[in-house]
């Protein structure tokens, strides 16, 4: 048994949409599946469609998804002859590959040596240099030795975890003082996320493009690329929109980057699916960034333009099949774009937003590929990554793909938690994005526009609300005679809506502004109508006479009278300016407490580091004060609005 043997049953030590993706690929190949999940995930799609499910007894990641001995034991218990780790967790962990080899279990992925070579970014850079693949200047060693080389650096620079990935364990430093402060923090994050505190520093390229090349390689020396993806739309170093092929990339540059990718893979005898990431500066020069030795979140767009199933090929290569693909047979067909929907609040620097999805409306999946682990209201748990879903569209050209993806996002509504849906849609509709002139700082430089609520949707939300109130009456004609107007409030302003019927139209007047409406259709959670010959649709959710109206993923809160109760019952208390207490702004784990009782602190001093959804949240003093009492300790799990520190 082991690599090269026939695969009949696979253990999948993963969760979410990637578990679904692997299960479906395995089933298509006639392979049985066992998925491992926590008790929190009993109602998810992986639990529903896998042949067998094992629910972990533990709760922490160390007890569950990161527990290599347990995962090997489970593979033996369920008679699985292979393990597919997906992405995240143990996907690039050489120790899992070694453990599989020792247990004669096929690891669906590259060799342990490949994982070690490319998983260690410092080693990967050395290999790239020897392969004549361009890289940026870097400074390596211990935190202390790196600090001794500060005088050699030209700022800005980027600190990176040697074993990092997924946008974690990184920090930009614009001067030596920031570097000195951030190095220990990034090293601590690296230890927490990847079990290795080694970091290095590299020259930071201002506003580059992020281009990556997908490869497939078998055990017989055959290596092909499946062209490139554009992954420049990012926040917190993590991608949110990816597309293939990359726009505005010349054939000459495409050939240079893909050739470098193939050469680097062949230099280490790489086997399996993999992705090589590059930065492209504003002068058109590219630099090797890192290699991901696994399937990636954004693999779907490559599958869409090449019609090649990457997950199936991972299974086939691990089972000893040779690639039936030659480079001249791989071609680009049309354009594909993917948007990642996250449980996060873009207005609060994309802070995670775990909680209960109380209402979920998904678009019809014609012309849309949806990758997600649930299809009904559920709980988004704080201990996992905040990604909710991926929406992928494939069209004949880029403009059509952008338009279709925007349309599908507009047909989606998620109630109960904050999401980045509106941010994604604003990005797709931004003229610079449409022109393909993107870079990794796009979300940062255009943040205000991407967060803005369109004035038109504000007006239409009032129209939609008025129509909902009118058409929700059981007796429209009777309601019309008795109540020809309604009062409501929006953004602390009062409005009066009046109606007048004329043939098949409604003349709706809101504070002297008239709207001519036709073809109104009301359902339990949506309303559609025509205004100025334009078809419009809004979703709505009602709670005690308070309505949330959603148009193009922009939310508007409207109340049924002049009274303005709080829509969100739990007001956030973090860093109250005039208060004497510090509360947790979201659920998470206390990673570190940086102060002691009786200590004097100054405004801006970091008091507590709170980890939530794989992100570090630094909670700072909001004034000069004295720490009176600390109510938690490192390692504690805390709830949103839980008291952390009392000051004098």
C-alpha cells in the first residue's frame, strides 16, 4: 500500500467547503469517503454527503484537526487507504506525509521532501535562487540576528513567517522602530499558527500585482502549467477575489512566469498539484513569492477555464497514474472570477463576525458554481476560518464574468451576522477593477468607495419598505381606503409615504419625492418591482417592526414609526472613550495579556491580544490610566462583550 497503489477509501481531516469538494471528487472516481468533523458541524453538507463521518471528541484544534497520531489512527479504524488533507490545517505538514508513509497510507499530495522544501519559505527562496528564478532581497536568521541587520535594509520591508500561509504571520514595516516592535509579535503568531516561530524579512514591493501559476506534475517527470490566476484583490494579505486568466498580462510575461514555475517544480522533482506565487511590480518585473504545495481556495477559476478537475488529478497522481495532459493540449477557454464571502465587518477593518445566520437566501445556481458547506441558516463558529462560501462564474469574456458575478451576489442575502457581500459587489463594479488595473493595495486605497452606500439604494430602500408595508396587507383594497399613508424612520429622520393608484401603476410619494412603480411582486422575504423601466429587487427581514432592507447587498434599517429602537441589541463596548472598562469586541481566545494589575499605561498601549478566527486583535488603552483589575488570563475563551479589564 502507499503511494502508487489503488485508492478505494479516503479519510478527509478537514471541514467546510473544501471537504465537500474532496468528497464529490472522490465519489466521481468511485472512492469511498470518511470525513472528520467536530460536534458543532453535524448539520453541514460534509456530514450529509460523506459515506462515513467521525465526530471528534475534543474541541481544540490541537485535539482535532491538527492531531496527526489521531488522524492516522482514524484512517486505520475506518480502513481508509489514503488521506486527503485539503487546504489549511495539516495540508502542507511534512509530518503528516511521513506518518502516512510509515503507516502505508497514501498521502494525497506531494512528497514529504517537497513539503519540507517549499513549506519552509527560506528554503524555497534558496531553491528559487539556484533555479535562476528572480526573488526579492531578504534578511534571515533569529529575531536577534535580523535586528542586527537593520542598517542594511531599505524600508519598507515585510516580515514573514518561515512556515506561514493563508495571509497569516505577516507585517509591513516602514521604519526600524516598527520592525523592532513587530518582529516578536509575528514570531509569536508564527508559533501559534504554524508551530514554528522562525521569521524572515524581505524587501517590500509597493502595490504589486499578485500572480500565481497552477501546476500539475506526476511521478514520471511530466509537469504542465494550467496558466495563471490574478489574486491581487486582498485584505489583510488574504485574497477575496481571484480570476483567470490574469487581465492585461502580455503573452511574453505569461510565458516568462509560467516557464519559471515549471523550471522551479522540475528542480525539486515536484509531484501533485501545486501553485507558485509571484509578485509583479509596476515596471513589469516578477519575483517568486512562495509555493503552495496543496490545492488552493482559488483552484476553481483554473478548473473553469481549462475544464480540468484538479482534485481528481490529485487522486490520480497519488495512485500512480501519469498525466494524460500535455502542455499543448491545455488552453484557456473564456474567463472565470471567484468571490470569497466572509463573516466579517468591512467597516471595522474586516474584523471577524461569528454568530448565527438567522436568514439565508442563495441565488439560483444556473451559470454559478457555489462552493459552501451549508445551504440553510447556521452558526458561524469563532474557532474556524470566517469564510462562508465561494461564488464562481465562467463566461465568454471578463466583462461578462464580472457582470454575472455581480448579479449573483445581488441575489444573495445573509442576515444575522456581518459579511463582506456589499464590499465584494462594490469592488466588482469599481471602474478601476473593471479596467483590470489592480494591485494588492487596491482594497486599501479604494476603501472609502468600496464601503460607501450608493445613494440610489438608500432611496430605493425607502421605496421597497413602503411597498412591503402596503402589499403585506391581507386586503390591499381595504387597506388602501383606510390607510393611504404610512410613517417610518430611516437614519434618525422621519418620512411620510403616500400612495395613489393609476391604472396598473402606483404613484408613491415619499416626503414630496414621487416614484412611479409597476409590476410589484411580494414574497416572504423579497420584493421586486419596476421603477423607471428598471427591474429592481430587495430582500427584507422584519423584527419587532424593525425592517432590514437589502438592495445590492447594501443594508438599510427602517422602523415602522418615529420610534428608533436599537436594531442590534448588544452594543459593542470595546474601548469606551469615557469608560473605565475594556470589553471583548468579539468572541475569541486571550492570546496574551501585556499588562499587570497596578500598572500605569498610556493611551495607545496594547493591553490584551485576542485571537479570533485565526487573526490577532490588539486591544489598546483608550486613555492614560491605571490597570485596576484583570478579569481573564491567557488561554481563556471569552464571549463578545465579556469584561476583560477594569481601570481606575
